[in-house]
């Protein structure tokens, strides 16, 4: 869609249009990710994990959080 509309209008290459789509997708994820998470908390569909500060700084916890973030970006990009 971006290539056919914006790309054709501005005369940009397909790869440039793809990059613009990627930027739009990533920015949307950053903006709406927190909003959706807060909404799910209010609806009691997601619970905050009860971890201590020490547990949150453990490498295993940080790695799992990073894996979740990466998974979110990948899924967002594939949509």
C-alpha cells in the first residue's frame, strides 16, 4: 500500500517505501504498546508479575523481557 500510494506519489524506490513502512510500524508499536498494556491491566486481563527489585535485575529476567520485546517487534513487523 505504501509503495503504491506514497511511493508512486513521491517517486521513491520500493525499498525506501518498505523502510518507511517499517519506521511507521515500529513507532506505532512504541506509542501504542504501553497504552494497550495499561488497558489490559485495567480490564484485569494481564497481571503485573510480583517480582522483587533484585529479581527484576537478574540476567534471566532481563533476557526474558528482552525476548518478549523482540517478539513484539517481529510480530508487529510481520503484520
